[in-house]
């Protein structure tokens, strides 16, 4: 047996014997690129303190990964289809690992943002390659089951990121959350060469680079606008990005409609199954990433869990994803994807609705049921959608199909963090102003506290530190009257610190409840639209792909 797998998947006359081992490699590759985002939410406080990051710096540390990741996927997926899907996977893992090393060595905000951008570019090669190689390696009869496990891995990574980061931060600095990616990426590279068969499109036509560059332009501008506008205000940068995104999208659609071999045939979106599946993926990750954004903050800041404890308390979500994935594997063949996806989206809406009950007295126990319901919903809804999206593309465009699915996912996640995150910040700021009205808190301190829940608790700690300093002065003062005055002032400040901390916690809890309500409304309305779009069981998922293969054969003749 050869050490490196060289027989292309397209030339095999029987199913690949080690296909499930190949899937393990693909899932491992997926795991690290999703964890790269979720782990950072836990490492962010330590990074902010060590590097002195501003709120704008921290935002771009997080989103510096997202912009190249979302913008490049479609073009890189097409390049992988033409030249080598496995090659794209291996190159992406090498680039991702190199970015991780740079992040580990970084000593400034600029260096961390640059490292994250490199990792995002690597992830843009990896993500569509994992799906295209999965589809090329598994026969149609087993593909749905393999995609279910792929989706479950994504759900596991959402919860595993904070757990791994928390364990590392117990004994190491924030930079260790970058370095942990390097051995995993190296292992995945070796696994890809040994276990994953090479694959590429049988069609050797020219790539639609014009459409590819337009896709990079409008998707990149759209994601930049989503990040810039809600967080930093709708100034010149955000408005310019919006104009570029709109104009670029129109140009992309017109170009693709007229191109003889388009990068992405936009007419596919007239198919109800394809359009409904993409909308479901985007809406679901809008809700999931948005909820994850504020749940981790609530567990860390309001309930006071450290990084490791926060990760452990997200595990019910991961376990529920696997249960949901098992259910969808059983239910979808029997009732059809429309009902499974709709049930999952209803479950996601219910999970957000449960979070509207969060208040200042809520404990971790109040979050367990929403986490479990959300995990079940992820497992139920996402794999049928991914299977339908991949089934809409011919074998020659599996990389593009994976990129479309992953772009919908990433755009939804970016919107979730931007929209729900912005709403959370606004709601928290307003509730905190109301909670501290009539007090003696200086306006500058209130403005600082309104910036974030972490800043609010920092202000409360600062007041408490001042109280302790005055108490120590009173203990060392020989003048009894001055000592009494200092003790009285220390008592007042200590009480003020407690009231401030209570106000921050209750304000953030109220903001979580309010934001969850809006998220539930968005996902609930989207559920109705998706249910109306998705067809019943009359049409098979692979029909569009078969039609495309016939058209390609006719064109070749």
C-alpha cells in the first residue's frame, strides 16, 4: 500500500474502502477553523489586557478572520475544483498553520489582526474543500450520513472552542490558543495525503475569474459593512462599503447571467429547495453566532465563571448537536427535509424564546434547557440543508457548492454578531443608564461602564478599590475624627461598588433577554419563509445536479 493516496476518487470503480477515515480527516480540518473563532471569545479578555486593545482593536481581531474567509471562499472553491481539491485542503492547512504561528508570536494589535487575516485566507481554502472532497469520496447513498457527521462536527467545534481555550488559559497565555492549531493542522495535512483521495473536476474549462473577483469584491464589502456599521457607526467607511457591496452584487449577477460558464449560476436561486436551504443556513447561524456571542459573556462576566468553566458549561450544546444529528439521519428519509429543517428552526426559535426569561437572578441552570434545545435544533436543521445545497451542483462544481453553503453560513454568523451584538450593546447601555439614574456616579465613569459588560464590572471594581484604600487610610490615621470620616466614605463607596456591580449584572441580563426576543422574532419569521420555500418530497435532492451533468455533456458534444 502506498504511503500517499494517489488514485483519484473519480477513477475508482468501487466505493473508497477508507472513506470514513477520510471523513475523520475532513472533520478534523473543519474543527480547527470553526474553533479558531469560538476559542477567541474566551481568550479575548486576556488578550485585551496583555496588548492593551481598544474595543475597535478587539473587534477587528475577531473579524479580521471573517472578511477574507467569507470573501475568498467562492473563488478558491472554483480553483480547487479545477486544479485539486485535496491540494486546496493541504495548502489551506499550511497557510492556516502559518497564520497561527504568526498569531502566537504577535506582540501588537496590528500583528494579531494580520495573523487572523492569514488564518481566514487559509480557512477559505479549507472549508469548501472539506465539503467537496466529502461529496467526491462518498457515493450518493452514503453522502447524507457523512454530511450529518460533518455538520455535527461544526456544532461540536462551536462548544469545544471555549473549552479548549479555557483549559489552555489555566496555565498558559492567550497566545497558546493560536499555537494549539499548529499540531492539529500538521496532523490533518498528513491525514489528507495518506487517507483522502485526490479529486478535481473532469471539466478543464477556464475559470470565470471575472465573476470570482466580483464575488470577492461584493462579499468582502458586505461583510466589512456588517462589521463596521453597527459597531463603529454609519460613517464614510460603512456607507462606502454598502455602496460597493450593492454595486458589486449587481455587477456579479449581470456578469454571471451573461457568462457562458459562470463561476456560480445565479439561476440556481430560483430553485425553491436551493434558495430555501441557503436562507435556512444563513438564518440559523445568525441566531447561533449571535446567541453564542452574548451567552459566553454572560457566563464569564455576570455569573463569574473562568474560561475553563465557561467552556465546560457549553458542553450540553455539543452533546445535543450529536443527538439532533442522529435524529435527522433517521427522520429526513422518512418525512422529508422540509419538515426536519422546519422542526430544527422552530427549535432554534424556542431556544431563543427561553432566553427571554433571563434576569438578574438567573443561574447557570436557567441556561441549560436553551443550550440543549439549540443544540438539538442545529443537529436537526443544518445537515439536510447542506446536503440539498451540495446536491444542487454537478460533480465538476462540488467546491463551488461547498463554498456557497459556507458563505451562507459565514454571512449569517457575521450578521448575527453584528445585528444582535449591536442590539445587545444598545440595550445594555440604556438599561445601565436607567439603573444608575439618581446616583452619584460621574458621567465619565458611566460612559466607560456603558461600553461593555466587562468595562462595567471594571468600573465597579475601581470603586471598590477606592473604598479599600480609604479604609486602609482610616486604619492608619491617628486622628479619630478623620478616621471616622474616612470609614464613612469607605462604607459609602463600598456600597456604591456593590450597587454598581448589581446594576451592571441586571442591565446585561435584561439586555440578553431583550436581544433574545428580537433574535427569536427574526428566526421565527425566517422559519415561516423557509417552510413556504422548501418543496415537499416530490423532487429528489440530486435532480438539479443530474440535469447539469446532462447539460455539460451536451455542451461537450
